[in-house]
């Protein structure tokens, strides 16, 4: 391009159509928007949550594989190695956590008992989570008499202490794993019903739900595609915390003698059997108790992390160092 003075100009010196400002604006427009960090990356940044997840994975792997490898060792009696203290390796690694009054390995019994404890806790939480979530979202979305009837049923179940309800039911029926799972799941059902009802009742008046109804979507499709994905993170956090409560409930029932029955093993049953030997073999009751405490603390820590990781408004707390996190939190609390 030639101007009136005969100078050649090619439109790259800041003209309207092709200047550097236009190029930078175009590149900025074409640049992809920053993506939120993935959950696994956030988990690796939090040392306590990562350690809690690692502990739960190890316990789950031990519960799944351990009984096949150590099942016979957990029931085998060795009267020459009775009441061995912890870290006794003279008779092999199997007595690293000591032995009980019948010479059975405490470490092997812990691994086998972990499977029974998780076979009660995990199905009970999954069953109550599934039924309570569907029931609560259905009642909260439709409101009216469905909500009133559902809440009154939940109130009736909550009026009975869950541990007392389990004691009465298991005293009438045989205390098996299936009955234990069913009783605990029914006792914990109102927790999920009330949570899902409150969340879905608030969502059913949102604009995107009204738009879906305007376009003729059925209520079941709206709940499945719009309400459930929004409510699910909150319910999963509640389920993680409830997992700790279920483990403690099962341990309490086994300790009272109406939970898991011999020859099956659970951590609560091991504590109940070891309480008679606290003065002579304290490790038979202390190590199962430590397993319960470590598992519940790990699950609680992971639940606290999941609550922040699944909340877009609080996720920034996991992406900045702790010092900057405290500083930012303090500045947000200062009134304007």
C-alpha cells in the first residue's frame, strides 16, 4: 500500500486492520479459558487429605486381599506362642503385633476383621445413600403432600436413637451381617432424605429447572439431569461422614455382643474379646481400637477435603498455600 508521498506501507505498523494491538486482542480472544484444577491434583496438594486417602486405600486393599492370604493364620491356634507382646519376630512376621491368649496372630485377625467391618459399613452407607437420595429428591422436587409425608416418616425414624433401634431389632432377630446392614441402613435413611429434600426443594425454583419444565421435560428427567448432579457432591460428603458413624455403630453393637458373632471377626468384636485381657495382653484390645480410630479420622479428613473440593466457592482454599489461605480468609472476614 502506497500513501500520497510514495512511501510503501503494508498494514503491519499499527493500522486498524492488522496492527499489533489487533493481533494481541485476537490471540487473547483465541486463548482457552483456564480450566479448574482436577480433583486428583487438588488431593495431591493437600498433605493431610492425601495421607487420609492413602490410609483408606491401604485398609480397603487389606480387607479385599488379606483374608485370602491370612484367613487360616487368623484362626490357627499356637499354644506355644500365647500372649506374645508386640514386635515379637522370633516366631515370624505374623506375630509383629503380638498374639492373644490362644496364640492367634493379632495382625492376621486385624486384617480379617477389617473385611467384616467394611462389609457392614460400606453396604449400609451405599444402601441408605441410594434410597434416601432418591426419596429426598423426589419429595423435595414435587413438594406438597409428598414432602409432608416423607418428612413425618423421617421424623418417626429419627425419634428412635439409631443404636437403641439396632439393639432392639437385632435382639429380636438373629445378629447376622445382613440384618446388621439392613438395620443400620434404615436407621441412617432420614439423614439423606432430609439433606436431599432440602437441596432439591431449593433447586426446583431455579431458572434452569423452570426452563427445562418450559420445554416439556418430565419431572423424572429433570431430577436425573439437573437436580441430582447438583445435589450429589453434598450427599457424598454426608456419606463419607456417615461412614465413620456406621463403623462406630457396628463396633458398639459387636462390643455389646449383639453384632458380629464368632467365628466371624470384626474390630468391635476384637475389642470386646480383648477387654478381659487388658492387664495381661493389652494389645489384643488396643490395636483394634486404634484401627477404628485411624479409619474414622481418615474418613473424616477426606470428607472435609471433599466438601471444599466439590464447592466452587470454597475450592480456592485448596489451591493456595496455607499462609495465603489464612490471609485471604481474614481479609474476607473484615467488614467493608
